[in-house]
C-alpha cells in the first residue's frame, strides 16, 4: 500500500482543529430563531398529573373557602372544570376561570360550562398556571403536587388581595400556616392516588405589611 500523501498528512494535522472549530462555531441564526420561537413543551411545565377531586370534596373545598356571590374563583390546574363550574352553579359565585396545561381538558371544561349554561361567567384556558395572572381572584383552589407549592405560595401571596382565600387539596404550602385543616373520607380516591381521604387546607392571604418576612 502506498504511504500517506502530503494532503493526507496535512488533513491528519488539521482534523482536531476542524472538529473544535465546528463545535464552537456560532449556530446558524435561522436555527436560533426557530428554537426561540418554538412553543414551550407543556409536558415540561406539568407540575401534577390529572386526578379529579371527587364531587363531595369539591363541595367541601368551596364551603371551606366560604364561596358566595361576591367571589371570583380561580382553579389552577382546572382539569375538567368542576371546581369553578360548581362555584358558580352551586355557590352563586359571580364568575371564575380555570387554567390547565392540557388543552383537551380545557376543551372539555369549556364544553361542560356551555352545557351547564355558565359559559358567560366561567372560562377555561390552556396555559401554564405559573404564567397566569391570578390577581382577579378572591378564591383560588389547587390540587397539585408538593414540588409546586413553595413557588405557588410566593406567587399567590404576591398577586392576591389581602383576605383572598386559598384552598389546597391534599398538599400544604410550606411555611404558611393554614387557618383550618379539614379531613374528609373520600374512598373514590383510593384507586387513583392510593389514599381514601381528602385533606383540605384553608389559607387567607395576609395584609401586605405582614407578608414578608414570613
Ligand atoms: C390533580 S389534577 C386537579 C384537577 C382539578 N383541579 C380537580 O381538582 O379536579 C391537576 C391538574 O393540573 C394540571 N396541571 C399540571 N401542571 C400544570 C401547569 N403547569 N399549568 C396548568 N395546569 C397544570 C394537570 O393537567 C391536571 O389537570
């Protein structure tokens, strides 16, 4: 076999430099724009899977929050919409909205609101709950995983007016003392989440001067 030509030797010498240059070369600007414009991946934003609150627990959550005609109720991670729809239909709340990361659940919830003739007061949006302005709410309900609760506590305490109520199903906000804790039987939950009761935590947003330090 003939020995390496001058060109081969030159290539062998330059190859490591070419590899380093390729790795550090600026990315094509079209590709950068495409990446920046790509919509966020909903699955990456998800902070809890879907599990519906049983209907009688929904009623207890809204009772605990003392929902009435003056209230605007927001459910963060609204699933099939049952909390906000019940707030308006059963408790006479003046309105509300829900947000969910799953557009199919949002479509279902809006269809249910229309079927129940409350679509003029209740709407559902496909949106990350952390990108949602909740300042219009007087009552917020949540049924989310513990990993989301510290960040959510800070958001709620920053955005909600003093006296607004927050009810959380099963998971407490860290370093925020609940005003009341209620435990009720909920055998329907056993198959889905492995527990057969619901623990409900009620919080009231303090006056602004009391919010920091906690
Ligand atoms: C345990 S389910 C509760 C559903 C409903 N609130 C109820 O109590 O029946 C949690 C919901 O939060 C939604 N979710 C999870 N992460 C979210 C996020 N980052 N933004 C909005 N919704 C989210 C899920 O799609 C799911 O429907």
